[in-house]
């Protein structure tokens, strides 16, 4: 019954002598994904729940590498058989706008009503436009 | 202009945990801080969702971390009382339902840990707090599951109470990641309640011994389930602040009353009695009035003197320790896979 909890991304690898494998064994051997603060790296999970639907953010998991992240994401966000497809992305790889600067950043799109159809007038009675 | 989504400890604009009043007076020294607080409270008033990167008062962040981490811990510890009965479920049908339910509780804990991490909290630290007994979790899970009927009553009462709480959060909570996690939880929780009620209805319609077992479980779980909603409004130190900031929409007593009103007819429908001689329908309000709750018992359990506090903590620690080799193996496997992908010589 504890099988699920084992995948909690709380590996105290850096504190646990048995967990030394989390650190590179030699300078040539790369660390799969950065391990910080004694736990596995954070991954963002995106799921597609219907054919043709976009992938939507579901949440996050902690995992050692991409394959592991997908397995954990399936167990956490796909237990009900609704998921058709799943993406995992290292959290640090996502660039995002900041709330403070989002207004000026998106402002160029705010004052162009001529990009919307209701900006244009059509003679009365004309249909199909 | 842009930044990565990697969790960053939130900038401690107000370093110590300040009560709201102190926070406001400190902010008044700083026009920018005061302006931000006013903007924040206006957003709450408009019913907007607060997202991880938005400015928020430090006190709001701390209240969320406290509430969400206790909630996550409750999901994790909540696996233990029922997990106790998986190997002894009376049929395969009941066993697969219980296995799936207990696995869901693990998932719910992970949804909420994930949400808590958006507030710049280290998940590892939260889990250490649970394992070392510094963290709180719902007091209901410190009661023992003595018979099979307890499993059904937990689904019916405990998950039923949780649904009442969580539905309010899913509809109204001002913090986006918590609110979205609650939507996910509520979708799954309804099965928990229904399988529990089905199990109890079956026992209640069974032999006299089965019905007596169901009634005994109801008698033992009713009052602790009502305590799940927390202390009464006049003794709940956090409620006013949580409601002011839109984290909670309803008070503890309002949610408790909603649960009682839902549950009384369900008990009547299967011929079971709730152990409260004062229980009566108030015709004027439509509410079922309950007798006094033994808050001394509640506080004793919260403070660590419930029937199973030590046992639960020991079981959680044992599970964590016994899983250490799995975590180490996963790390070793990932390191080896990465080395192979880089074309490095294979380690012997």
C-alpha cells in the first residue's frame, strides 16, 4: 500500500548514504537533472484529456529524469483513464512573464481593435460575413 | 522581463510573521507596500484568483502554507487507518475499491504538496516536518479503525466532511493552485464517499451482528467527524483572516452545519442512529441542531494525545525509511541512463 508514497519526490538522497548515486559519481558522469536541496528536480506536467484538445497544465512532480517524471505524472495525474497524452518539462526550462511587467509586455495587442471583425461595418442586409 | 518558473523562495518583503495589523502599520511606512496591499485586497474583493508570481502579503502566503501543508499531510496520514484493512477486505470488490481510494489519498497529498511548492516552500522540508512530528494533520486520523465497518464509515463521514470543506475551496478559494487542486480532489472524492456509504448500507441491511457493527462504527466516528471542521467560530483564531483574504468562504460552524444537514437523512435512510440525544430538526431554519461537542477531546487529540498519534507517526516513518532503497535505486538508475546517453564508459 505504500507503493505510491515511494514516488513522492522527497528523496533525501543527499542525506542518505545509500542515495549517493544522486550525485555524479565522477566528473565525467553527468547528473541527469539538477538535484537541489536534497530532493529530486521539479517537473511541470501537462495532460491532454480529449482527442483534439490542447495539453493543459495539471501540476508538478519530482523525479530523477524525464522517464521517471512521466511515470510519476501518470500515477499522480492519470489514475482515472482520462489522459490521452502527457508532457513533462523541467520547471526551470519554462520562461514566464512576470505579473509586474505583463501589462506593458502585452500592451501592443490591447489597442488594435481593427484586428477584430466587429471593427468593420457592413451594409445593412448583407449576410454571410 | 521574463523569468523561469522554478520555485523561488518568495522575497520576504515583511520578514517575520506579522499579524495583519502590524503588517499594515509597517506597510504604512512604505507607500509602495501600502499600495500593493490595497491592490491585493481589491483583487480579492473582485473575486480574482491569486497566482504564484503575483504579489501577496507575507501573512497571506504563510496562512496558505500552514493550511495547505496541513491538508497535504492529512491526505498522507489518512492512508494509514484504512490501509490497515486492505488485506482483510471482505471481498475482491471491496478490496479494489479500498486500494483505489487509498491510492487516491496519496495522489491528493501530492497535488497539494505541489500547490504548496508554488509558494516557495521546499517539499523536502514539509515532509521532514511531518516525519519528525512538528507538522499538524487532521485529528480524525488519530482514531483507530477497529472493525471493517470503520472503513465504510470513514468513506461516508470523513470523506463526506472533507467534500463539504473542499467543495467550498474548489469554488471560492482565492489562491489559484490550491483551488485547482481542490477541483481535482473533489472529482475523485465523490467515489470515496459513495463506496463507503454503499458498504455501510450493505451492513445495515445485513444480519443483526452486521448492523450492530455498522452502528458501533457510526457511534465512534460521528463526533470526531464533526470536529474535523475545526473549533467553533468564536474559538477559531485563523478563520477571520482566512475569510477576509478569500481563502475560506464559509466558517467552520457553517460548514459543519452543512455536513450535519446532509448526513442525518442519509443515516435515517439506512436505519442507523446518530449518537446525539439532542439532535433535532429546527423547523424555522431547516437545520439539524446538534448537542454540545466535547472540545476538550478535540484539543487533546490535536496536541498529540489521541488514541493513535504515536502509532501513525511511527507507521509513516517506517514507510519512509523502508522506501529509502527505492529512492536510491531510482537516482542510481537515472544517473546510469544519463551516463549512457552521454556515451560515457559504463560503470562496472
